[in-house]
C-alpha cells in the first residue's frame, strides 16, 4: 500500500521526492512488525507488567546506514490486552514502570536512537511508574538527575494520535 501511495503521489507531484515507508499505529505488535519489515532482530527481556508482575517483552534492533535503532512497544509492558475487562474499570493501581524498564534495556543495547511505540495502555499513572523505574524515586525528587542522564538519548515517539495527555 505504501508503494502504491508513493507511486501515485510521485506521478502527480513530479517535483517532489517521495519515499515509501512501512507504517504501524505504535500499539501492540509494533516492535515485532518493525523487526519483520526492516530485517531487525528481537532481543527478549522481562519487565514489570501493569500490576507489577513480570511480563515478556522484546526490543527490535535495526541497523541501517551505520545507525542502530531500538524499537520498543509499550503495550508489551502495560497494554490493555494484559488485563481483564473488570480490572480495566479501575486502573488506579496500575503502573508504567515496565516502560521505564524497556527504555533502560533499549539504551543498554547501545542503540543510537530509541523509537517508543505507544498505543492503548491499561495504566494511567501519568508516567510516574516509568520515571520511578528510571531512578527518579517514589517522590520524583531525583527527576532532574534522570533528565540529565537521558539528555543525550535520541528518543522518538510513534503514536496513533496527537491527542494531549489531558484530552
């Protein structure tokens, strides 16, 4: 589909340089789809799930043009599919800590860039669990240190929507 769209665009906009790229909504299956499409490898990890228990996850690593990119799928750590319908009615005790663990593992691969796929999630802690997992502390008092530690990391968001956190 991407190739057909690019061909159509190129035919009508001959002045433009059009590139076709695979697309995904950033939700469940993102890392696997990227690895399969771009010829990457999946590096398995175990991270905390939405209620703190361990869940399997995978980081897709793709090397192109001298750049190593890690793709991670936040749904593997705190996706809605990990919870039953009854638990989703009250997500108050759920955490995004697994996303922090995924980010740490992705950076540990030596990646030059980390693409974070975000789709529908079960937890709604505003990222507090993620920041705690990155070392900010339960009260987030060490947040400035975490920001400094991650300042040089090239993070890219892949999301299904541009809706604000409050929207």
